[in-house]
C-alpha cells in the first residue's frame, strides 16, 4: 500500500493525515464532523484521497459514544446459575465516598435481560457441574422473545475452563445473536470486572460492526482500527471485540505525541489534547501509561487501556450562568452542529472559541486556512448577553463581551489545570520534570498559560498539532495483548513461567504472521501481574531474571514502601506481541536566522491579554524557519490551529516546524 491515511473523528472536526510512501509527502486536512452519521464525514474526506493502493487507519468514536450515550444494542447477560445479579452487585467501591446521595451508574443490561444457565466450574478449572445442554434451547427462545440483538456470556471461572462458555457462545451465534464471550474478551479473574468488560463489548459490538462494515464496503483497501491500548488491529477483529476500541481516538494522540517528541530525544511527557468537545490529558514517563483498571461512563473496563484523563472542556464548550449566578464552562458542547456562535451554523450559546475570537486571539479570516470565515459580530453579541446575565463589573478599556470572554477562558483553564494536576501531582509526579506536548485544534491557545500554572518550563506544539491523533495512527504498531490468570507463588521457577507463557507467545506470533509480518519482525514482551500476599491489586513488571527486584522497586515508587522479605505472588501472565509499522517521515522546514523573516509577520492587532490589552504581532507559522525565535505576547497562525504566546514567554522553531515554548 503506497498511500496511508490516518483518520480521527472528533466531536467538531474529522481529521485526515495522508502519507504517500512513494514520494514521502505528508498532507493534512480537516472537515466538519457529521454526528448524525460519522461515516459520512469519513467518506466525504476520502474523496480527496486517491483510492488506489490505499491503506486506512481509523480512530473511531462510534463505540465510545454508544457506551457513553447508552445508545448500544439491546443486550442480554448470561451467567452461571445463582449469579444473575452480578452486574448489579458489583463492588463495594464508591466513587464519591462522602456523598450520601451518590448513585452508581446503571448497568448496561436491565435485570429482566439477565439470564442463568445450570453449570459450575471451580477456581482450579475443575468441572463441578457439567453444562446442562437442555437449558440452551429455552434460553434462545427467551432471548428471541425479548428481541435481544447481542449477548454477553460470562460464566463463573471460565478463564480457568472455557469449554462451557465456548459451547454456549457457539450455540447462541448459530441462533443468530451477536455474542461476546468473556473467555475471548478478558480471560482473567475478578468476576465483576470481567462481566462488565464483556457486557460493554457486547453492547457496542453491533453498532461498531454496522459502522465498520459500511466503511469496509465503501472503501476497499485495508482498514485497521486504533485500539484503546495504542496498537492497531484489523477491522474484522475490532468488529468482534468492540470494547478494545472505546478510546481509540485519544490513544492516537498519545502515540503521535510520543512520536514527534521522540524525534528530539524528549521522553518524559505530559500530553494535552484539547479539541472541540473535550480535553484529554495523560502522563507519559517514558513508556506508554497502560492500565487494566480503567472506567468508561463509570463502568470498569478490564482490558489494557492507555491511562487518559478526560474533562468536558473544549473549544466548543458552552459558557452559561448556573442557578447560583456563577459562570460555568462545559461539559456541554456545541459540537460540530450547530457549533460555536462564530461558526455561523445556528449556534446561539457562547463557547470558548467565541471567547478567543472576542479577545482578538483568533483571526476571523484565517480559520481552516481561510475556508470558513468566523462571525466576530455574532460572537460579540453572544458574550455581551452573557456579561449582562453575570452582571459583570467591566474593567476600564474592555467591552462587556471582552470581560465575559476573559472569564470564560479563565474558567476553562481552571478545569484543564485541575485535570493536569490529577495525572501528575496527585500521582506523585512533579510536572516540572516533564515537557507539555500540546495538540488538538484548540490546544495551542491554552498550553503556555497552563504550563505556567503548573510550573512546567517547556511546551512543545507540533507542526501537525491539530491532526496529531490522526498522525499517531500512522505511527502506531499492530499490537495483540493476551492474558491468563495463573495464581502462582513467587517461588515458581522461570522455566515453569516460560512454559506457561509459551502458548500466548505462539498465539501472538501466529496472529501477526497472518497480518503479514515476518517472524523476525515480531517483538514479544512477556509480563507478570504481581502483588504481595493479601493485596487486592497488582503491578505489572517485565518477566526476566530480576522480576522480583523490579516488583519491589516499582511498589516503592508507586506506594512509597516495599517489603523485600515477603515473597510476592503472580496473579496473571501477559504477553504483548507487536508488529512494527514504519512511521511517516515528517517534512522539514528551511533553516533561518533567529529573527523571523519579514514575510512571516501578518500584522499587529489589538489583543486582550491576561491583565492588559496590547497590539500583538500575528505571524504566519507556515512561513517561519527553523531557528526563528519569538517573544511573547505573540500569536502564531496555522491553517488549522492557532498558538498563543503570553507575555514574557519565548519560543523557537525546530527543523520540523514544531514550536517550542519556554514559559
């Protein structure tokens, strides 16, 4: 495939990155998303890409939205007799410990669609009660009567003995149901988490299957999908195990950030991805931050996920006054349709984007490279109405709209700064030890201010910041993750552990060879989930001669103490098989002097700063040269994003056109 296309669907825009391997050319563009039918934006955008020899990598929000908006398939849950209420009992954990009125999220399956089958397997995999085959036909009839489309099957201890579950799943598939079996999705212990993950996969599978099926039929070529863990899988596997794609868009951003930062040798990152609807942040202390304890919509998801924290603050976040008279920003978003007021598509409520336009930090004639002019007058009127509702005391020299706009930006940045502290300070990391990598269409307007608030000294805004998630999809490898619960003492020999890992290794090699990778290309990581006896949760360490010492060190770093005289226990074996994909070559820019070329200066325009108002230089970032240096306040304009340099910041451009800001 000579042309590779990365596609990321956001709440406001759908991003495209096209890499032609024959000539090394990289092009990017954006079009408005179509929330009523996400595939429509994808197909419209692909009309601009030659269809021949095309390979497509896609980050889909379809599974995410179906889960968060509770718009998945009508799903049933089938489990061992006596465990029908598993999804409703859950765990005793409470997200709001001191909120007496807190309510847990409702399970995806109503209790009337929870069914039981007579069978029982012990924790060691022994069969205590054989599967009652005569119970399957009545179960199928009940599922049909209930108009069920999809079924989640999670039998007790099926990870130790999957035969009963696989036979039941096979019968249900033959009867015409979409089936997610826990022994396929998450063959590991912790019954509730396994059931929740399997149910989520069954719930979104028909929705994602229809969406990807339509794309495959329309596109031709090869279609791969980004997993929530940061690796790629073929579309057919995504359709079968839909839960693996519930965070595919944000995962692409982390891969892209790590890729572009790695070109300069920068490894310790805090990523800041601000789009139109939400902001995703993550801490990357060299390795990608994988977790198996994630939650989505309040429901536990036990498969490997990139540890990403999301807040409802984006360029389209709506500003409003709450019943107490306070200014609120988000989590409601204007999205793509109607979008912010200044888009002129029917929006009437002011947003963060409208606020930046009123403050003078956005150029009305430069949005999307000039293809869509922003309506500054409409934004001014919307924020003036907000100022009246707030009864603002307007500072001298500002209009009511500008005063309200400054407040909107300050509130949005407070939300985002809090999110950055959650993934750094609250986890024992000093944000001053990291570089903030800013991307997403709106990230550059806030990154330097947020970095200052957290004491971060350097900010990287890539040249492809606005489409970095789509670029990350082209830089991602094909990855398969496998897990098996073993419950072994730490005294187990290395030979025995390797023997038990070997079937997972063989499975990984076989599946990647089927994807076209040669045996010599495939990378295998062997991992152990380990804990001290009596603990409830594990830490993951690489399997090798010093895995016990590595566990003690990791435990001390994570929790502040270690107990070296205790022999840990091994809970799960994990294997990650990787088929490497060559990342695209990034274009470079011409070298220049420290002083930016005169043709890069667009003009000087009045801008409302944090505490004052001043005439600020606006630069065409596409005309800046490597080595150019800039002093804030200044605004750098790209065709698809804008970078704001607050007063007393400095910035320089590297050979790839990336902007490095010193705060």
